[in-house]
């Protein structure tokens, strides 16, 4: 009876271990190239479990035959059995942990930046300097192949100025500031940059189709990766849009029709702004939602230009609000709608010259609804604003405004091996008086692409220690027209200049 019981235990335990292993391994994405390897691992593990139980069964049989002889031997054999079982479960735990680590890939980056600012207001004949202004940014990247047809991508960030003191709303609270904030019981704030899932439909249509749902990678697009010396992080050109947006995007692969590499067409719909009521989150607050429509065609160029990419972009935002904030009253639910359209050309290692270059041109068109807002100030005054109109020119409220911006640059890789891939770069961008695009979410602390004026940027990149890079640069911004951060308010003429001499240290792993 005991032997039968022992064999039953053995069968149940081996079966349980096999099921546990199979369940664990089933959570690994089913890739054709490593199916045989996974199966072999399962068989080897089960064979090891079976051998361990054979040894345990033999010891039990010997104990039954010996009766009460050698109680010390009984105790010793019992200890051996316990050690064998512990080892089996330990190996199962190790396999499960490895499976989870294989399923989710993690990466991180840490950036330290130091700026030395010089600001001149020629209108007021004043100057200001801010030296040794340092900030840090931490990012955690994650991605997973859920299966052959579902992919996940995510990124969270923490971005802080060193020793920041005034960002918590209570400057008198000396017991809670940047130097001790992470060690005090406050909240769990960590900013979500992007989190989206790709659903790949390979066989439903004659062409490949993908549906991407979630917080889209609409910040840090081409050509901004050149300055950071990284691979392409987004397919959405940075001159047109730089805000985090939740949306759904359909991508159609067209290469088999165009006979050009990386030919796709994208259609995206999302919410640029969706104000909710703080008390009843399911209710709207402060006007209508701002909708986003994005159309984009991308392709590599043919022939000898096959290292050059072309992007054709059209973006429309409608129901533009006055401002979703307290002390602002809108005459109507929205001030109009805005559209941006244009092209981007970007080339990598052009004709094997070591030169990367780009040209991006964007035209903006603001369509005013002739409605206005007014802001209640502490002194009781209520200045009125409209789309590209404000105090002093409200008679022009309701007029459509057209703006233009262009952004161009090049980067050259120094040809000496001793320089370890060092590069030098030069960039220039210009924005007209009525130029505007949603760029307030940019990774650039100066938001240079939103400038209504001109910007020169020169830099030197030096990779070192395989995963590290530093950048030395100078950015010179000439402001010709006032910036409000949106298409609200009149961009009156100004003469101001901001210069930053900066140092950036990046570590990616």
C-alpha cells in the first residue's frame, strides 16, 4: 500500500510540476525560432524531477524493508528527501523568474544637464544671468512581446531641477522640499510618457495593418534623436507636434504597392484635451473636448537616396478652448480650430559621407470662431483675448491667421577612430509671427521650435564607455514676437534674446 501510495504521489507531483512548467513557459511569447528550445528545456526539467523521485522512492522502499532498524538512517533519509524536494521547487522558482524576466524587457536612461543662461530684453534695456542651472531626468523603458501579434511599449519619467524648492505650493514648508521629498510620506507621482499596445493584423487584408492604442509616442520625434545620438524614438516629426496624447492609430503597410522601403500611411484620432469635473469625473468641465486628427505618409526614397526618409504630415485640432482653468470665462465653448501641415526630409549617412541632414517645413492655419475669453485679474480688470488677438487689437478678432516654420540641420561624424564616433552638429529654425503648433510637451527645456523668431544651435557629441555620451552646445534664441504658449493673444513685436551654454550627460542601459 505504501509503495502504491508513493507511486501515486510521484505521478501527481511530477504531473503537477509538469503543468507548472508548461503554464510558466506558455506565458513566454510563442516565437517559431525558439519553440524547440523551450520544449527541450521542459523535457529536461521533467526528466530531472522524475530522477529525483526515483531516488526518493528507492529510499522509501529500503526503509520499509529495514523495519525499525537504524533509526538514525531513517532520520538521515528523511532529511535527504526534504533536501531533494526543496531543490526541485527551487529550480521551478528559478525557471519561473527567468520566464518573467524574458517576457518584459526593461531599460533605463539618466540625464544630467547644466545650463548657463544669458537673457537680454532690448525693449526694456535689461539683462539677466542664471549660471549653473542643473537638472536631472530619469526614464524607465519597458516593452513586451505578449504574443506574435500583440506588442507593448511603455515609458515613465521623473524630471527634476536640482534642489527645487518652490514646486510644492508651500514655500514656507521647510520640512518638505526637493532634498527630502522622496523620503517623506506624500504621494506616488511618476509621470507616464507613453504606454501603448500594437495589435498586428498580418493576414486579414492584402497589406499589413497595425492598430496602436494608448498614450502615443508623439514627443521626441525626428530629427531630435540626432542631438541625443540615439536611434529613432518616434515616427512623428517634432516640428509639428510635441505633446503627450492618448489616441488610436491605424497604420497601413504600403511597401508591396509602392516598391519603396518603409512605406506606410497612418490615421490617428485622439483627445488633445478632455477636461473633466474634479467632483464627478464622468462629467465634462470648462467647455468641449479638443479633438485630434493626424494623417501621415512615410517612405524611404528610391535608388541612391534610399537612406533618406520622407514624411508628409497633416494635423487638425478642433474645438480649441479659451483656457481650461479657474478665473477664465469663455464667451463660447471654443475659439476655433487649428491645422498644421508640411513635410520632413531626413537622411542618414548621406552617400556614405558621415553626414546626417534634415529639412522640416510646417505651415499652420488658425481658423478663428470670433469668440473671446476674459481673465479676471486680482485688481478686478478683465482683459479680453481671442485667437491671435488681445488687448490693443481686439478689432482683428475673428481673422484667420497663417504661419510658417522651418527647421533644418546637419550632423557630421568625425572620421578618426580615436574619437570614438564623435560628432558635430548645427541646427537652425525660424517661426513667423502667427506660427503655432502644439509643442509645449517638448523634451527641450527651451522649447526652441516654438520660437516666433530664429534659433541657432551648435553642439559637439562625444560617446564614451559604450553606454554614455556627453554633449556640449550653445543655443541662441532671438525672439521677434511675443509667445503665449498657444494661439491665444496677440503676438506683439518684441526684441529679446536668450542664450544657453549647456552640458548634457546621458547614460543609457
